[in-house]
C-alpha cells in the first residue's frame, strides 16, 4: 500500500471509529470567519517529511477526525486544512485615478509619483531640501541612495517570493495581460498551487498590488515606483480569485520558495485568530534554517480579532499598519507578535493628531479585470504594510550592512534586529507598534557593529 493510501486508510478508520459516538461539540473551535477546507485534514505521520491534505469520507466531521488522529502515537500532527484570507481592508468603491497619464510614458511630468506615494517619502527634513516629506513615510529615497552607493541599486541580486493571489507577470491568451509597470526580466519562475500549474497568474489584483510595492519597475518613465525595484519577484499562487487559500497549499508554497532560492517570503494573508497551523509552522522553521526571511501581515481588525498566523509562526516578522499621518491604522491589531509597523494607509486610530487617510497606491487591476490596470484607491491594510517590510528586507540584504554570518539563521536574526533597531517609535507600547515604524534609509545605512 502506498504512503498516501496508508494515511488515507488510517484517517478513514480512526474517524469512522468515533464518528457515531463523538458528541457534536467535538467539531467546535473551528472559526467560521476564515473557515476550513470541507472534508479535509492536514496530517503528518512519523517518518514523513511533510504533512499532506487528506480527504474525509462523507459524514465524518473534521473536528472528530482531528481528535481521533491526535490520540494516535504515530501522528506527528493533525489539523483542519484551515483557510487563510488576504489581509486587506478593501473599501467599497473602486476608483480609477483621474490622471491616466500616470500610466503613460509621455503624459505625466517626471517625478510625479511623489504626489501619490507618500509612503516612500522621507519622514523628516534631513534629506534633499527640494523633496516633500511625509510623517508616515519610510524614506525609500534615502535607501535607494544607500544601495546605489553600495553598487546594488534597487536590491539587485535578491529574490522575493510573493505568496498571494498570483502576479500579473505575463500575458496569457485573451484574458491575462502583464501589468504595464512590470517587465518580464523582473521575474523568476514560480508555481500555481491553486490550479497546480506553472502559470501563477493573478485573478484578483491583490498579489499584483503587493508585488508592486515590493518591486514595481522604477525609473522607467511609467506608473509608480517599487521599493526593491531591481530584485527578482517569484510569483507563488496560494490564494484563489476570492483571496482565500488552504493551509496545505500555503505550506507547499513556502517549501517551493525555499527550494527555489527565495531570499525573502512575503505573506500578506492570515488564518483565523488563535489557530495553530502545524504544517505551515514546520515549513517556516525550514525557511529559517535555510536563511530565508519570512514576513507576514498581522491581520486586520474586523477580519481578525487578534494577531493571527502566519504572523505568529516561528521566526516570522509580524507587521502592523500605519497611516499617512504617521499614526497606527484603525485596522491594526494588538498583540505580542508584532515586530514592526509599516505603511498600510487608511484611517488612523482615534486620538491621532493627523486625519490623513490616503490608501497605498500601486498599479493593479481595475474592477478585478486582469486586462485593465490603474491605481485604485481601495488598498488599505496590513497586507500592504507587510509588502513594505519585505521590500525593505530585500534592500537590507542587498546593501551589505549585515556582517557575514557562518549560519544562515544568523543572517535572519541580524536582519530582524536591524529592522528593530532602526525603526522609529510612534510612542506606543510594543503590543501596538512592535519596535516602531520601519525606516528604509536607516536600515540600509552603513553602520559599525551591524
């Protein structure tokens, strides 16, 4: 009998033994907000390297089967195949920007991105006098200058895996187009774990937006800018067109990114509050052992009620969201797993001295159409914040400010400490802001003892 059939048989046998006697309460504790894949478990037996999704027969409850399997000494872990959802506080109206010249090579004045991307501006007056400042900015301009001086402009040589709804990275048939502010040379091969093919094309727009913040093409006379604009993007589709994804597919996506040379993994999605997702934790530990930096959104108030996985996973940099006015976003959660905060846009928490509430602008789909692109004003939340941290992490790795370390894990530790050390405090407790708002220029600036 093959290992897969052996596991399936064990699941069916154990589940069937208790299906008729277990009380209805055995299935409690599964959040309806994010939910689970119906009639599925993720199980790892002794002697197996990874967990796998296993189907249950009709009539057998997921909670009942999990309880039975956890009592089996041969089972390393058993869990529902939880569903994650993208961490975006999407507004109700999608608006195409009034200035279509922003996507034209000739109609927009040079440097006009500054009028939209407040999140990339310097936050103080210490930089170039001609540049505007923004209290919520992370000073990407200073970081770009630092990397150019280091000979690694735009995080050249770094690869960022974007685990999301896919990316509009190429055209395909009559349905899909490449985003006009990406070029083919920006991408390395990825994989689609939703449709199980090698075309991880976006069907939602979320992944394209996230990828744009990380590495949208820059200084090309079109559209907006990205942080690590010379880094390679690896599209790994783990969320479907509705922005939901199964734990088993996400675990496979992390494993793929590590195996194929990603330096940073961005995860702008969350499971429900308080859930333990062992298969993903296992892959995150493996990523850490290989020196891969894992970044995740903490979730948004309303979709989640507490900081949620994968941000709570081992060695993950958990990211909350801030606003244009340099305040905490009204959607950003409270918890001990917040490492730093970064621009997510939107409305500030009550009591903030600034009411500035612009979103995060990047080029992505208009009205969910993968053939129409614009700069919608609907992208707000910790999904956007996590993308900023992944972009800055790529820039720190490329900048050379981290001293070489004998251990891959040491590189992850040093980078995390670097982000903590250079973050700007917003005067809030660590359970709200972590170490503070990231500062891209400070994080990439040469400093002794790094």
